[in-house]
């Protein structure tokens, strides 16, 4: 009786490659078993099953992924287990300029960077790249964020000028910000690594109430056209 084999061993034997190369073929999405893509090296195949290796298959090591998600308001993210149910193939933006296919290995050991409060929506970052993770942590206070704030109330006289410079936060003067009206109920804020509480307090000081907030840019990386709950990969040419 012929026993089943692990898929990585089967490929290594059939194509005379190393086990590491076989695993890269599999985790790279280049292997089909009975017509279905299999990404698990430990998947077991029997003697009657059809195993195919794609013509364009390559065994290069995995390039760390960085994923940009438009987090919906009210959705909590756990930094200890960031591979949550929104980062799935069905939510991958169709116009992702990176042209990188979604693979299961892109979800392994993701670090949640630049988190948002539960009530806020907009851009959050998950990365496998330790260089990017370190930069976003080390340079957090230097990176400008752009938010769209939904507000209600009546702006006090000179309030817009004070939002740009002249307010206090916890008893200390705030540095200059870039604040402008988008329409009658929306303000655009651009400032260095703010919290939602800070922006809410800035609004309060000039007679406005913050009713909703959405982050649309971190550093030089915009959220682009991501719909709520959608995600895309960071393209090779993008830098925070």
C-alpha cells in the first residue's frame, strides 16, 4: 500500500529541488492539487491525486508584506492577534496597484502599526517587515497624519486660525497644525501623530463637537480609494 506524502516532500522528490524550494513553491501559490491551489506544505497527497506546478513558478524567498486597511468605525483591532477577519481575499481591493497576489503566508507574524481607536475609521498598517515596523514606532512623533473630522456646532470667532495654531493640550501649547474646511460639516486635520482625544479636544475648544473621524494618510502613504473594510498592499515605491 502506497502511503500519502507531505506535499513539500512530494515536490522535492519529483522536481529534484530542496525542501525549502518546495515550500516556497507551495506557499507562493504555484502548486495545484486536483485543480485547487494548495498553500500548506504539510498538505498530504495520495498516489492518485494530480499535482501541478505552475509554469511561472519560482522558489524565491518570501518578501515581507505590508498591508493597508481601511478600518470601519466601531471595529476593534487586537495588536496581539492582528490577522483578523477583514484581511481576506474577498476584501482585497481590485485596483491594488502593487499587483501582488494575496497569499496565506502574508498573514503570518503581522505587526499592527499606527492603530486607531475603536470609534475612529480609516487607515491602519499591518506589516511583516521589521524595518517598516521599527520606523513607524521610532519615528511616530515625527510622522504627519491626515484626518477628516465630522463636526457639528458653531465655530467660535477666529476658531479656524486657533485650530491651526494657538490651542492648548493638557496645559501645554500645541505645535502648528494644518486645518481647513472640506465642507460645512467636515474639517481636514494634518498634524504629527495625534490621538482622537486630542482632535476632539481641539474641536471642543473652538465650539465644535467631533461626531466622527477618519484617517486618510500616514506620512506619504494615502489610503487611496479603499472602501470601508477593504485592504491593499503597500507598493514597492511607497514610503512612509
